[in-house]
C-alpha cells in the first residue's frame, strides 16, 4: 500500500493573489536538474516529521509523484529531513494542460505503480474524474484515498490525520492482492487548482 505525494501545491504552496506564502514556510532556493539558475521554493520544516510519522504509523510506502521526479528526494525531501523516497517515473509529455484527458496526467502512472494495492495520494490538482476513479477503484476492492490540499496552503495536519485513520481501516494483508471491503475515497477540501501547471 502506497502513499503518493506531490510537491508543488502540497509541500511548496503557490503564492496567493497578493503574492503571499503562509508564514509557516521559509524561503530557500534550489537548482533543479537541467537548470543553471536557482529557483525559489518555500518549505515548512514541520512537514518532514509530519510525513515521516504518517509513514511510520501506517506502514504506507511513500513515493514521490511530482514533476520534480528524482529531484524530489534530493532537493526537497532531503531538506525536510526525509529519507530518499522513490519516485514515480513520470514521462515528459508534450502537453499544455495538467488534465489533457480530463483527469490528472499522473494518474495512469500511479495506477500502474500501485496495481492491486491500496493507495493514498496527496495532490492539489485532482479533477472530479479523478475522484470518480478513486471511488470506482475502491469499490472494486482497492481502497483509494485522494487528499487535495488548498494549493495556496499546502498539506495540513488534518490531511495526514485523515490518511492515518483511513489506513487503520485497511484489512491486514492489504499490501498484497487481497481485495478489501472498505469504501474510503474522499474528496479534499478545495476545488481543483488551475494554477499548478504540471506540478
Ligand atoms: Mg501540484
């Protein structure tokens, strides 16, 4: 069973209309792979322990699912004190929308990665089609929980608490191919973001 985690709009909030970032976050800068100039990022140091404790308490296997790809662990997770989690090997697609087919472009890759397993997935950019998919996946025996933070606020303790409680409902052995019986897809607390690009 997996815990997929996005970065932009989840760990790095998007500035609001006034350009403000939550006061919980500090400014840093990183040089992503393939770039020569640093880019600014904003991180909340509490998020590292929050996610680490969630993984430890639930047994969920954390996986980065973000266009930061291999930079996620190296540039972001490391700064938060997290171990080097693996990442979903997302392709580089010639798309101009994060929902080229009406749903989040990462979804098929997540589905493949988590075939036959329950999954929780934190991302700020789900559409209603993604929530429908999660409900259908859950109904077919593979509990699927989508958590959708406000992209201007990012993940909150309440989100991880929701995941923790959800994980406790998973049947023993659900890390295997045994179908589960719970219905746990959940809509997050905000509408989909149109500002998050492909993050
Ligand atoms: Mg995002």
